[in-house]
């Protein structure tokens, strides 16, 4: 373990939990204080709220040491990584998966917000390789799969023949992408725009109608339609673009919070670590 890892800056602050990260033939050792682990993860906390003291090593053979270092530098220093390139989306996905393995669920949700903010520029690209990595490292119905598909459908590269590889098809990437594309079509339908100076809304005002829901707790539906007054609309001068920002659902949701995890999800995805903690 390098002296640059934050653990070394806090000598004498309790005993550590030791993690062996990376291939079992040549793992990298990291020590992390029990007190920090217990603050961020219920896996490392006793029912009475005190830290769970773990004296045996915890092995994380499928995690990259650089990812582990980044996550705990963030947690020790309380400062998330500052990413500015679309290539860093994969780094964030790796942080999310590691945080999930350790039950650090609040940080998982923060990672989703960071990824949303990172990928706002329309010229940023979510590569199919990033999507495939997520699918290969998460279980079916993982919220991270839905999250990355949402970004891919709006920030994906031009489709190439290699995109439709058997591996991508086997993972279910395009099945899930097609499902979300249907939602994006509903978003497009509610966003008509005039082309070449054709001022659609100046010629035809928009009228909104409200449809009450069947039960009072459900949201009311708001619909918009153009009032043409019998005049013809030049449909050749109308396009239906997506908003410039990332949308997460048919209601134009601008935050990914529907994909957040909760403390109740922790034990279901942390099986590898749980086995080592509870049955060392």
C-alpha cells in the first residue's frame, strides 16, 4: 500500500480492515479504518451502531486497484473525483459497482448524479464498450443497466455494423435500448420545432388540457396540442428533436433519481463481501 493512500495520513486512528484488490496472484493491499467503513456502509456496522471489527482480509479479485484507490480517496477526503471527459463515464461506472459490493449505497447514488452531469454536453459520447462493461459486471434488472441505457440512447455514437455483435445481443443491450427508445419517441412527440424560420408557435398557439387521473394520488396528465383554426400546417418544416439535456423518462424527468438504490438493496448485491465478513 502506497503512503499516498489517505489511510497513511491518519496513524493511530483504530485498527484497519485490510482489502486485497485485484488478481489473487498479485493483489494490491489497501488498509481502511473501521470507523470510516462503518459510517458509509451498513455491512461494516453492528446493530448498536458501532464499527464491526474485521480482522481477516477481504478479497476483491474483480476490482481494479485504481478504482479502489479513487473511491476511498473520495471518502477519506470528502471530495469526489473531478471528471471532464466522456471517457470518464466508465470510471464512474466502476466506482458504482465497487461501492455496491461494499454496501456504500449513498455514494452509488451520488455517482449517478455525477454521471448525469458529466454527460450533459450533446457532443459527449457514451461508447458501446462502456455499456457492455456495465452489463457484464451487473446482474439482470440492475438499476445501473437502466441508467447506462438511458445515457446510451441519447449520447451513443453513430451505429456501425460492429455494434450488433453477438455478444452485445446476448447481453440484452439492444432489447433494453429499444424499450427506452419507445419512451424517447413520446418525448419527441411533445417537442415539435419549426425549421428554416418556420415559427410554429407564433402561427399556431399551444393549448393545454388537463386529464384528471382515476385516483386522486396519481399525477394529472397534461396534454398540449396546436390550435390551427383550420389552417394547414407545413409538416415538412417541422422536426421533433429531443431536449438538449438528458431526459430520464416520458415525463421529461431531468434527474436519474428513479434509478437510485437504497439501504434495503445492500445485502442482495454484496454477497461476495458478506461471505467473507460473516463466514471468514
